[in-house]
């Protein structure tokens, strides 16, 4: 349950070794969050983050097993988390892949995430409150030829999350979609960072502010919102000529 100041007390990070997920947990723990669950395929890989969050002031931090590609296990996984650990104020879907075989990208970024959203929403409805934070991308706003598989996977996830959020209006459960541009992480280290790129910490700060405000959509950085409005409305013949 959120505390008297409306702050998140318990956080589930799906993608518990992701830089954005860990940065968000750290930012929230520096606020008032005291219980963090880092869900990832290899829980031992999250141990450095577990220890760091404990040093930052979290009272209970635990790494738990979760496989984004094991879709059949997702409903059971969500049920086990709520049964073992009690109420979850916020769940952050922070896993994803940038490259690889098209089917793997879509299975991870869209199917894996979508198969979690329904059981998460159901359990939060039962407890009467909660926020699901979905890490989308501006790449899904208008799919570019340079990364159309990744962009398509994020476009699907973004649309699913928005529709779910609309279906939950007035229930006490919310969905917040986060749309960062290029984020400087280990996954993008080999790529040249374009203008308006952001760090994992900047995304985490934006997520924390969005949770505090009760936002439905968060752009990182904020200048991405008007820029993507322009790009989204360009004629296709013009868009196709752009160098990206």
C-alpha cells in the first residue's frame, strides 16, 4: 500500500538486471520505497543490485526467478509473487531486447510483456490499487526502416498497454507508459548516441516523477513529445527519405 504521502512502498522490477530497472529501483529507494523484488532469469546476476539497494536503505530486497519467454508460467509467477510478498504498489516491465532474430525480439518485447500485463492487472484489481509501468520506446511511435522489428514490437506493446490502461480507468489500478528515446546503456554501447539521448538515471527520474504525478504517459526527455508528433505526421514519402 502507498504510504500517507502517496509514495510507492513496494516495487516489482521485471527485468531485474536491466540498467533502467535497477536505476529506477535505486531512485525510488532513495525516496520512500522499502521493498524491492528484482525478477530476472538468473537471480544470482542481480545480487550486486540487491546489496546496493540494501545499502541505499531498502528494508527488503530479493532477486527472484522469472523468464520473459516462458509465457505459460507468467500467470503462476504473478500469483506466487503476490502470495509470497503481499501487496505490490508498482510493477515495472523493464525487460527487452534490441536486436536478434525477429521472432525472438517480438516474443520478448511484445508477447512476453503482454502475457504479464493481464495477470498483473488482475492481481492489482484484487488488492484495489497499483501502477503498472511499461517501458515502451519512441521507436514504436512510428516504425523506422532501420529497426522496424524492434519498433514494431514496441508499437504493439505500447498499444496493448494503452488499451489496458483505458480498460482500468476508475478502478484504482493504472498503467503508465514510458517512451524514452535513445538510452545510453550497455545494450547500446556500440551505437553512436544521437541528440536527445538519455541515461538510465534520467529515465528513472522521469519514472519516479510520473508515479508521483499519476501520469499515464511519460516521455524521456520531454522534448521527444513534440518531436515525435512532427515525425508521426510526416507524409510517408518524406519520412522514407529521412536518414534513419
